[in-house]
C-alpha cells in the first residue's frame, strides 16, 4: 500500500514589497464548485456547534461529496485530567505558540478523551445515515509523526525551560492510500489526532496541523477548520472585526492578529496551502456557511481574491 508523504518543511512564502495589509473586514468569499474532497476539522474546545456540523456533513455526503473528518479533544482532556487528579498543563513556546504539555499520564488521558469523542462522532454520523468509520492516527499508520526531542517552554518569569519527557510530535507521513480506499468504498473516515511515532510510541499531534497534512496528502480542494469563533478577528473581543479573506502570499502579515489557539490554525492553514490545497476556511456554527465564505478564507486562487476585492470595493462605494 502506498503512503502519501507530507512534510512540514516548505519554501518561504513570497512577499510583495507593497500591499494593502488592512484587515478585509466583512469581505465575502465567492465559493467555487463543490470540492471533490473536503477535509473538515472540528475543534475540541468548548462551544463548537458539533451537532449542527455533523448534520451538514451528512448532507454533503448525501450529495455525493467525499468528506474526511478530523477532531480535537482539548476540552474533554481538561475535564478528565481534573477528574483523575492530574491537572492539565499548557506551555507557551518562545515563538508564542500555546500547546498541551503531554507527559505519559497526560497522553493516557488524551487517548481516553479522543477515543470517546471519536466513537461519539461516528455514532452521530451513523444516526444521520453516514457510513462513518473511526480511526486514530496510529491505525494503519494513518498518521506518522516525529516526536519532538525537546520542547522549549517560556516560564511566567520569561525564562526558557527545556522539557524532555513530552509525547507530542509533528505529522510527517499520511497514509493517503488507505484513506482513498476507504473513501472509494463509501466510508467517511473520522480521525483522532493520536499519531504513531517512529519508535512505535503514541504521540499527541495538533489537530489543525494534522488536518492540514491529511488535506495535502489527499490533494483536497478545501480544508475547513470549524471552531468556536467566527474566524480570524482583528480584535479578538469584537466579532464585527472578522477578516474575511486573506491571499495566501500575505498570510504571514496577518499572523499578529491571531491570539492563542488561532495561531495554530493559521499555521495549519499555511501548511495546507503550501501542500497544494487551494483554500482554507475557518469559522463557526454552520459548515456550509463557512465553506461559502462566512468566516475567514485563506486562498491561493487569484480569481477568488479578485472577486472578493471587487465585491469589497463595490460595498465601500455604495
């Protein structure tokens, strides 16, 4: 069986010398034809409209759309950690990325959480008439990741701390052949972000970046990241400051708007685009609406960018 390879090492994004970097607040994405393969990531935080998203996935599948679903597990992991007396610990890297510190006990709890979420999602999709199949990244070497040798964490005092017993990794290989076989057989894969390390160990991998790896390996037309916020906001406290569209070659300049977990979502979007995915949609509530551009759309398709810019100019004139 062939394996689709995915690497996080990409060439630098081209930067233009002069461009309008003002947030495209309210700009609307003009959705292309229904993509042949849709990769959807459902966030693991509280407040995600999971039931509604599942119903919409069922509608897409009924229309003949191929869908691959990945999910997170952060909120349930926090709950189980508290119940089991092993407090969750979040760490911040020197670059400002926030992630879960995953020691061996946290890994066990994380596996419990994502396993429960996976079976619940599969059952919910089955209730909607979708022949879903649940998988963890370790199954069939679906997701193979390189374990981080060390993790650098910034303490509240500003000191950089080195952690060596962390079970997190970065996805480097996706078994695209297995996914294609499942999709061709009429299954809808539901993947938990628990990858296999090169020494056979289980690794906690970021769900957004894992979804990006899957989308790139399948040559998906779109990656949709469903979360609990409307998209990228110029002001995280004001939903009216939604940034509607970002050209892929300008994404780096918009990174400073991303706070907390949104930084990982933009990083995942960047990796998906560099892996050949044409556009990434980030939003909340309605999957179909987000696909149609209700949230933030990051695209490398010039025609789509031009359409949005023209629409924005017409709105400003009127």
